C-alpha cells in the first residue's frame, strides 16, 4: 500500500488560501427594487425608483394660438406665364432672346424658316385675290341685273360667291396674322412673346429642326416667359388643417436656403379633393417676390397661425392613441402618474391641442410615455391575477 505525500510548500499554500477565503465575507445581495403600485388609474413609484429618471414631464400650456407648418413648393404664376411652342414645322434661323432677358408683348424671341408657314402665307394671298375677283364679278352682275339682262338668281349667286371668298380671306389672314405674317410670302415665322416678362427658360438652338406634332406631355416648351415678381405656392395640407387654410388667409414662408428671411403669402384657392398619393389637400397661394429672392421649384415651409379660445397645448409625444381613444399620463405628485383620457382639438407633428382631460399647468409625460403605459398595464394584470385565482378557488 502506497501513501501520497504532498510537498511542504504546497500544503502551506493551500492553508493560506483557505484562511484568506474565510477572512473575506461574500458580497451582500443587491437590494430589491420595489415594483410600482397600482391604485385605480394611478401608478405609484417608490422614492428613488430608477424608472423615474426616464419619465420626462412638461407643464401643459394654455391654448391661445399655435403655429402650424405645412410643406410647400414655389412655382411660376400661371396667370402671368406663357409657354411658347412652334405651330409650324421649320428650322431655327436666329435666336433673339436668352434666359434673363426682359421682353415686351410682341417681342421677337426667335425666327424659323418654315415652308409650312409659307404655304399659309400663300393661301392668304390666294384668298385675297379670290375675294377681289368675286367683288368685281358682283359689281358686273349688279349692273346687268339693273339693266334687266341677267336674272336675279345670277345676281344672288354672285353675292354668295363674294361672301364665301371674303370668309376664306378672313380665315387665312387671321391665321397668318396670329404669327406676325407680312403681306409677302417669305416663309419666315417669328416666335413672339404675348406678355411682358422675363425669359426664364430656353430650349432651342440655331439650326434645330422643329415639328409641331412632337409637342405634347413631357416635351419642354421652346421658351417660357413669366413675371417672377409674383409666384404661386403649392401647399400640402392635412385634413385637420383645412379650417385655417381658407381663401384670403395670410401666412408666412421660410426657406432653409434663405435663413433669417420671412416672406408673406395669401391663400388663393383650395382644392376640392384629396391627393390619393400623399393623402393631402392642395392649396394654392400668391407670394409677392419683388426682390426675386424666391425661385420657382424651391421647397419652402408655410406657417399658419391658428387661435384657440379653450384647451391646453402639449407636445405631440405626450398623447397616445389606443384603439379609438387618446390618452396621456399626468404627474400629479412626486412618483405618482395618473392615466387620463383626453379629447383632441388639433393634432400636429410637434404640438397637440387638448380640449379636455388636462388642465393648464399640469405636468404631462412627454418622454417614454409608452413605457409607463406598458408598466401600468402589466401592474393591472398582476393585480387582477390573485383575484382571478381566488375566484376560481371559491368556485371549486
């Protein structure tokens, strides 16, 4: 039989380790955090509860007025804008106006060499010759009818021929006059401005071939002439904001690219339908732009002021929607939060106006409101569990 012997230094080490372990007591257990208590619609936290640091509150403010912002875009004022296309096929001979140039009504923007327009000029000259011939024929028939040489039928037929010739002349001359024609056939078609304004767009080059049958949706005009001192603004409004965006309502405009500047506008028209893509209602407004700092297609924000006689204003994050009911939590005293149902007068992306349920000055939970709502629901379920078990035991 063999006996195991340990070295002396190993025996001493084990003894020292055991002695040190006996001298160091185990760490005390972590203190238990008391769960919040439910009393009716109130959730009560113990003093110093760690969850209290997560529940930020703000006092409800009396509702006098609230600023409502709506996304918008600036566009040309279509009542002061002309888009110019070519009505006849042709080739660009010369360009007389460029972007930024001011033009007057009748000002020439460009000239085209157009055989089709030359044909229209020729038709006008032919109609003029036919009308002259018909007029002379009627004069002869009138003299012969007065002398009893021709019948009344021939005289009346000459009158009808003159009327037809005159109608054709009026049509042909009106067509060419619309495009600034001269009496001769020169096949020169002038593109002119019909309004006074500034050329803001040019989409043609010298020598370019143009065809009117290619004009259509998506095809840019050859020239755009407009008055940029007055713009339209297209506003996307939510359904809840229609009561303040009525025709004639004044509003302010701000652009992130023009920080510090504010512009005035006025509602001109409100659409009668909801855009199926954005679920918003289109509002059109007028914006004076005398200094021309605002540009078409610029994205801006329109600010409307809505006044309230009663109610309070709270951050939108304070209000929750559960089913069809809105609610909020009120910090009634230290560590006590009360669940209340509220009525909404206006709901915006940042501010909400409540018409009932909250009084001015009461503190509402504005951060982690969903957390306290979940804690209240869990505490209520735990409180109901013993009662349910007791009821089942009695029934057995």
